[in-house]
């Protein structure tokens, strides 16, 4: 995915950094502004978070706005509520799955099947995109804590490198 957009930021590494951060957090560009959902994010706040000058954010938004492919893509991004860190507070379970190859099909299905067999419902699944993250992980939040006795079975799923109870 990123290879498709990288050419638009060629020669402008700071803009590329800002554009990647927007994808990472699901920040959309609409009518010349950056939004987190429906909340407008200032160029200054974006610049601080990205470690760049405010003008770089403005230039990145302009680059996105002037290209139809970029504009269409960035206008459809949405942030996601990630429940991993609040799972323990809610008496839910949370697993972190590290794959041998994050693009391998069937890893999520295998892990979810083991969890379902134990009678536990899956509340949320968030999988890092292997094109965005250097070390992508999968996070599964469950209605109840996952018993430790299931971990050896989950580790045996084809493609699972390791599993951690969060």
C-alpha cells in the first residue's frame, strides 16, 4: 500500500513522515484540514506529534488534496478505538499475537477457533498492517480472560510465533 503513495512524497521525507502518521492514527484529510473522526486537528498539533515544522503539515495536506488518489484515500480514513489497554480494567481478556509471517492466511481463524471452543466471545480484533508496521502484531480482546491453559494450543496455530496475555 505505502509503495503506491510513496512516489507522491518523493524528495519530501518530512511530508512522507506526516502522511504515514496520518495513516497510522486514521487521520483523514478533508477540504484542506486534518480530522480525527469529526474533530479538526490543528497543523501545530500535528507538527508537534510528527516532530516537524507546522509548514510541513500544511504542505503535506496540500500534496494530498491536489492528487485524486491520495485525496480519496485520506478522506476515507477513520480512527479506531483500541480496547487492548482497557481490557484488564473491564475484566476482559487480551492477547497479543506475533506471527512468523503476518501475511499468512488463517492465523486469526485458528486462534479465534481455540478461543471460541473455550466458550469465550471475541470482543475486538486489531491487526497491524504488515506494510505499515515493521513488526506487526495482532490483538484480540475477549469478553472474559483467556485461560493460560489455552496458550500452548494457540502457539501451535500455524503461523503463530508467540502469544502474550496482555
